[in-house]
């Protein structure tokens, strides 16, 4: 009879699969976070460009 802490082979496979699944989920959420941050950055750049052109237009109108 083995020790109580011994993990059965099928259990170790499950543990490894869940570990891989957790790593994959973390990687996916990090990728989603990076994508949303880059989208926010892109939107801010668009707003800055619009603001700049608006200021230039205002100067031309004066």
C-alpha cells in the first residue's frame, strides 16, 4: 500500500490538464486585456487628432 499523498496516474493527468487550462485562460485574458488597452489607445489617438484639427480650424476661422 502506497503513501496517502501518492497521486494516481489518472489524477495527475487531470491535474496537469487543469494546470494547462488555467495557463491558457490566463494567457487569453492577458491577450484580451492588451487588445482592449490598444483599442483605448487608438481611440485616444483619434480623439487627439480630431481635437488638433478642430483647433486648427478654429484658428483659421478667426
